[in-house]
C-alpha cells in the first residue's frame, strides 16, 4: 500500500471483507507493526519495520468499531480524557455533537448512538494530526449519523482515514476513495472518477450510485440549480439524492408513461465496465447510466448524442445531508 494524505483531506477505504482495511488503520495507530516499508506521520517516521513509535506517541485519534469508551466515566470525562484536550475544545465538541445535555451522565447509561458520538468527540478533542475511523456510523440512528458526518466535514478537521462499507458515506464524506482488495490498492480517485471509471468488478459494484445534493420538501427534492427530483418517500431539509445507474433508462425521444423523473441530457463519455457500458451524461442532473452493449448500438449512443434520461421515483432514495 502506497498512500499519502494531505492536511485536512478525508480518504475513505473501501474493500470486501478480509481486504485488510482494519489492519491498515491498526498499522497507522501503532497496534500492528510493519514487516517492510515505512510509515511517516506529520513528517516523522513512526514505523520502519525496525524502530516503532508507541501508539501514545503518535499524533492520532482512533475510533475503532467497538468504540473503547470508558463506560464508568461521564461523557465530559471521556471527551476530555486526552492530555491534549483543552476545556474550550471539549466544550465545542460536546456542543457540535449534541452531548451538552449528557455531560454528567456515565457513558454506560447512554444509547449506542450517543456513545459513538462520545467516541468521535474524544478522538477529535485530542487535536490529532490524523483521525482514524473504523465504520463510525454503522448501525447508528439517523440523528447520530448526521451529527457525526457534520463534525467530520467541519472546518479545521484533521486528515481523516475512514473505513466504511457504505458507498453513500464514502462518496459524501471523502475527498478521495481508495479501493483495497487482498491487501493491495486496486484503485484510488475521487468519488466521481471511480463512479465513471471503475477498474475492478468490486469498484464497479460500489460505483453503481449517482449522488445529487438537493433540498427536500415532501416527495420533491430540488437542486441548487432548480432541477426537481421526485422521491418515492417524503423527506425534509438538505439531502443526498441517490440514483443507481442501472435505474437510469435512456431514450431517443421523450418517454411516455410511468417515469416521474425525465430530463434531456447529452452523452459525454462511454466506458465499458465488464459486461455493461457506463454512459456519462451532462444535463440538468449530471448522471451516469449503465446499459448493455446492445442498447448502445440500438440507441446510437456516442459522445455528443442527445438523449432523454428517465428514472422512476421508486428507484430514488434520499439520505439526510
């Protein structure tokens, strides 16, 4: 694995079970040792296979899957546990993660979502150079997921290495996605780059989603550009609208019948993806459609071709932003 992170950058690590995602985090945290190569944090070598810096001497914040919070201590004591945590930073984080009303409650009496917010706040309170997150919002309630995501995109956040199985979480939080398979990097790029040009079958399965930022009111979500998207289920406030490329039907003329969402678009790129072809579209909504090679021939698809894209409302989902 050859990986470099910039200050403030968020990298999502995606891969199948057993690919080595959690092991990568444990290596950065100092809980595993390198067999070869080297690891540098903030300009300092912390592991070269011979000399290894202890975990507490690394400028990291660590939130494993099992949280590792102190159940017998209060929320305030947990968040402020690090010697590097200041009262001002602790107060700001408890407020940002909606924990102010719980500061005197033992974490063992908190819900799972509240305890996970405590774990994230404690890691950030230590003012780390690198934040390590292992499935931070798995099985969380909607409110906790939203609060954690908001904290992870706030100004002044550290460089963040995020392991997740959720492609929506990766695409909405990460500046860059790294695909890890069998212990090696098989692809890396922005969410948009991987969506349009997946290099492996696993990447193609993750890339099967279009993301559009919008504001929902009932069953209508409207983008900043004013394009409306009809939803199957009502939503409210800022949302990430998710449309699978396989749900985008392409037509040479405006379709009639049941599709609730219909837009005219221009084909900008065609890219084979194993037994399918991914069609990049420019229009009111920048989308990627996924069609068969036969459909490419039948519709005469080529860059510059004008088409109609149709999506049924039942194929559209909205996630709170």
